C-alpha cells in the first residue's frame, strides 16, 4: 500500500493559439502545484506563453517546459520522422523560449516534459531519447524530466541516467493504458469517465497499480499526478481526482527541483 502523503499535481497549460482557445487554464491553476507550459510548436504562441507564465507565478506554481513536435495542425499528437539532431534542436529551442519568459517574472525552469507523440518517441526510441536527454542536460541548471510511468527499462531511463537527468514518473488516471504500460494518446481529447478516473487513482494510491484497457494490472511508482485541462469535462475530472486526494489525506505539493549542476 502506498505511504505517500504528498503528491505533485501537474497540468499541461498555455496550449491556446492566437484566437483559438484550448483548455481552462484560469480555473485549473488554483487547483494544481505544477504547470507544463506549451512552447509554440504543438500549441501556444508568444503572448499565450507570457500570459501563462504570469498566471502561474501569481498562483505560486512550479513551471516546466512542454516541448512538442512542430505539428500545430495535429496538436503534436501525430508521430513525425525526425532525426536525433532535430529532436535535440526542437527541445533546445522551445526550452529557451520558456526560460526567457520565466526570466521576465524572476522565475526559473523547474523541469521539461515532452508532449504527446514526442513523449512516446522519447520513451521508446533510443536515439531520440539520447538526443532529448542531452538537450535537457545542456539547457537546464537543474536537469529534470517528467515522463509517463512506468519508465523502468525504457530508452528514456537509460538516456536520462547517462546524462544525469532526474526522472519524475507521472500517473494519468484520466487516460487509458495499453497492456504494455504505454499511455494511449488520443488524437482529440474525449470526454472522460470521471468515476473510472477516480477508481484508477484510488487503485494506485492503495495498490501501486492501474488497470489497462483490457484489465491487466500495471505496476507504477509515480511521483506526480497529471490532469488535463482540454477535455470536454475537464473541470469535473480534475475536481473529482482532487476529491480522492483529500479523502486519502494527501497534500498537493510541487516536487523539489533537482540539484543544480556545478559550474
């Protein structure tokens, strides 16, 4: 049975683009501890990025970069054929944009979290994982990456260890898991079964596992709970999951930053 009494709750934010609004950032920010901010490739734009950083600072949130594939049309949820050099540059470019935005508010980067299909590529393709972890190492004074749990045995785990990047594994109770433990990426976020999501969270908190779409138990060791603000019933889902945390006596708290590297 899990003895965790605190849990980080993170959400992907700043994913609007110009006049197109995505997510319910203003409503969700007071409910979480950590924000993953889109950097303009899968979603977001300069004004949205700055506005999101300012709002996160107002609510006292830890802020991480949420770099994605250059796929605005598909919201970064379509796999792209990129080279390791591409992957490295995509992360450096996007992390740099957010770091500049954070600097305007006197804030520093907390972590990096790949988005959508980019996350899947980083988790399971060794050459991409090596390139992305090198980019995190080279751009972050406190190298830390948020990834889908379970990360044990993945390409990402080996690359992160080689580059000295701390790995924070996430739980996704409002998404579905395949039998191999991979999260099933939805092309468009669908309405979530709130009771099912709450049951998944309770199962993890009590038994350290979730169930796949076929009912297979998947063991996890997650430090952070990821909620999504872009679904049709997002607020209902987030509220329900936080109710479970309160029922279990669990405090919401951001994860301490990884130690800074020596100059």
